[in-house]
């Protein structure tokens, strides 16, 4: 299950139809809404799993694609103060499945796929979505698709990863999914641990072994660098080295244990040098593509931009409180013509090329 497009509106800001593929790099100048966009997607997953209450005064429009390649269009709105859910509608391949409106929001029609595709009437509480009150994998499998997506979505901020913190102590907070890294490493099978060593070597850190040491109430990951006798515990690694190790362990853990649908990473590769940023970025994008995991990452790292194909980019722009996106699907000519300029990927982002092309098209 993947997100194909995402829109959100409230009284303070508006995100217009951000489109996604399997892997996605969201870029934009400072204060264009990159982090806020990822937080909003993470909030959606947490609201569906009821780790967060429904936000007030918002309109959500999401298009998913499930593993059957069916398109699920899900839209709902919430009111301010204690008005709860005002509307909720769902279409499966353009066929209406859920109808809930403000005229009678406590009486909802929902299509039963077992009982000859007839509509059931259900009566959810004001402050709950249908997805919270009706889980039946045979009658309403389209709701289960969305719930599974939310349960298998993980969001975190790359720059917050630290050897001294356990980021998942408050799982209702946004973009804090990375858990205690030594505990995750301990849970992995031998072949997963060997893959982590291989991946860590592939991004430029030459190590021969990674081991775990129990220290009473906590554990440490010990790193043995090739050609160096001293073993380093994870809390003595450089910040960049630990961040890279943590992300590699976490993604290997998700792939082997959690069957992830979507991984959201804010500020991917922040603080890494050129070699590690480019190699780690390539590695993460490759792993997600090969394993059909949706990756939605933000970055303004010029090193990372150079190695991520422009076809995976979403460039955010902001006018007032409205945020829009430019990508190869919505503006194919702009992206296609750029290939003939001889400029770098970062030039595509930092130069006036996009403004000039957009003005000509207008």
C-alpha cells in the first residue's frame, strides 16, 4: 500500500496535491514546508492508529494504491472545537464505498463486499472515523488496507538521531519512530547483522565486526574498525557515523521484522560528509526500490541531490500559506528539457531555471 497523492487544508496552511512514487525526495528552500509536510503525513498515520487524537479543523484528501493496484480515494474533514468528524468519504476505483456528511454525520453508509455489495448503516461516535469503529477484513477490506498502511508506516528525523537518546519513548510525537538502536540490533538474525556490516562498509566505513555488549540496564553496540585494535562503543562514535549506523540498522530491522509500507525520513543525510551522504542516500533509495517500500524523504543536502534522479524529486514552493509541488509527473517538459542544459541536479534546484521555464509556460 502506497500513497499516490496527498492534500491537506486547515486555517493556517494548505498543501496542494503532493504526488508520490515508490521513492521520493522532497526538496525546497527553507520555510517552504518540507518538515511540516512529513509531519502531516506522519500525523495521518498516528490518527488512523489512534496514537493521536483527530486534529481539529482539517480537510484531508489522500489517494492510496493497494497491492491489488486498486485506487483508494479517502477524504475526511474535522470541525473546530468539539465538532468532531464532519464528513468522510471513500472511493475504491471510483466506486463509492463510504458516505458520511455533515447533515447526518452519525448515520453512515458503508458498502459491504460480502452481502452482495449492499450498503450497511453504521453509527460511529462524532470523534471517530469509520476506520476506528468498523474493522472487518471480509466486509470492508478497503478499510483494512488503510489501517495496515498506517500500522506499517514509520517516520523519523535524521538530525535527531543521537547515541545518547531513545527517540521512541513518546510514540505519539511526530517523526520519532527510531527506537533504541542496540535493542533493535540485538533482535536481528545473524544474516541481517552481516548485511549491516556489508552496508556500513559500502558507504565508506571500513569495519570488520559489530557486536553487542550488555551493560546491566542497557546495551552498547561495539564497532571494530579494520586495522584499529581499539573497539569503540556506539556512544563514542562521531555523530555522523552513528546516524548512518542507526539508519542502516533500523531499515534492516524494518525489512526483516516489520514489513514496512512507508518510511518517512526528514533531513536525510544531514551532517554527513560528501562520501557518506551520497553513498548512504544511494543505499537507502536502492533498498526501498528493490523491496517495494515507499520512501518519502526530505533534504536540502546538495551531495544527496546530486545522486538522486530528478524523476524522484518533489520541489516544494510556498506562496503565503499555500504549498505546491513541482515534479516530473506534473511538469514533465520542465524536467525533460533540463537534461539538455548540462547543469547539475543541485543547479536545477538552486538556479532560476524553474522560474524561467514556468514563466514561459504561463
